């Protein structure tokens, strides 16, 4: 298991850094408003999921390299005590299935047997939870497409090139259509994310 973030496949499964911090709230609109309009975070994902007891709402916010996952459970139920509750620590990884196998060999017991696929989060993400030595909840999280691309080649705001079948970058080598647009002046992405 590696811990580099160079993106090379030779490292195998890797820890990339802090994935996100999960915060439960009883008023998601007020919480999102505070973090976006007061602290300058940007909304990058907004999910509503209907459950038997009501609507589960999850909003992801980004500021520099900090990602907050704001959660409002159905009927405003709040886990823990006080006015807010940090629920778990998420570690961003690559090669999550292989990493889970390695950790199982080290004796780590996971909350679920298999990695959970989340098609509704970032165009396909994966996660699994386990407990730390003091009972703390830890999540391994492998992001899908954080850029939130909807068929356009590049997400101009985040500088991500989607690289799918709908990618129509006119790249000349400075823009990697399977990964990131490098914001080089010679990049000819039609979306103009290099500007």
C-alpha cells in the first residue's frame, strides 16, 4: 500500500489525503448558507434521498482542499449532543477494494462485508466504514468525478477534463483528455478552461 499522490498506477492502492469531514445538522439550509456565504465554501454536490421516515439531504462543500459533507437526516434528527455533530473522519483513497483486502489481513473489521458503491455521489464513488481503536468512525472514500462534469469536456470552474465519450477537447498534448486540464496557454480545450 502506497501513500503517494502522484497518480501512478505502480503504487497500487494509495491514501490520497483527507477525504472529507462529515457534519450533521438540524437545519441544512442555515448550515450551508453559513459555510458558503460566511466562510467562502463552494457547493459541489447536493443530494436528496427519500426514505421511509422522510428526506435525507446531503450537501458537499469545498474550500481549497477542505471538503465538508453536510448531512440532515429525515425529520431533523441529530446524532450526538449539542447543536452540531462531527460524525466521521473520511480518508480519500484510490484502489479501495485492494486497500480493504490489505487492511483485513491486518485484522481490521469493517462495518460492511463489501465496499459500497454510491452512484448518486460524484458520478460514482465508493466507501466503506470501520472503527478506530477508540471506537471512532473512519471512512475510506474513493471519489468518482469531483468536477461534476455533465458531458462538457472540461469543468471550467474546477479545471477538470472529463475524458468520456462526450469529451470534445481539441487538445494538442497540453490538455490530458483522460484527466486534468493543465491550464496551459497552449491547451485548445473548446470549453476554455485554460483561460
